[in-house]
């Protein structure tokens, strides 16, 4: 079983949120909103602190049971690795954390380069 680290929130950035989830839970918003952009069936919300609009001051998800699929998948699939916890739910070693962070950084850099090349 895969369980997030308490008070981490590192993966809880500004992601597209399905409009249905946003509408159902917007009364729980705990972060200051800088910009809201609606695209098709999703809402993209930029907060003043760069964190998910539904992450509270203690870095706890206010919509955990109703969170988007990308949040549910995080850490449990190869494309969305958590640097701290393995896909099998076990803690990574310090070396494992550094290695995984480097891998994630390289993948993000490669993705950005591909986007810029068009």
C-alpha cells in the first residue's frame, strides 16, 4: 500500500483539476488564487505560493478522497515517481532519494526542451 509522507506536499503543485471536482470542492480552497484558467473540462489554478489550491497550511489535501487521477497515480507509476517513497510503498534510502530526484529533474528538463522545440 502506498501512503504519502506527512506534511510533505512536494508533489502538490498547480495542476489541471477536472471542473467537476473543482466545482464540488471550491468551498474548501485554502490558498490565495492568482489566476484561474478554464480549458475544456478542466480548471488550471495558479496560487500565490505555487501549491495546489486544495492544500492546507499543514500540507494536507482538503479533497484527498476526491482528488484528481494524477494525484491518485502519483508515486504508484513509473511516469510519476515520488522521490521519497518507492512504488511498493517502502521508504527510499538517502541515495535512492538523490537518484530519483536527479531522474525526475532530467525528465522534466527533457520535457521542457521538447515543448520549446515544438
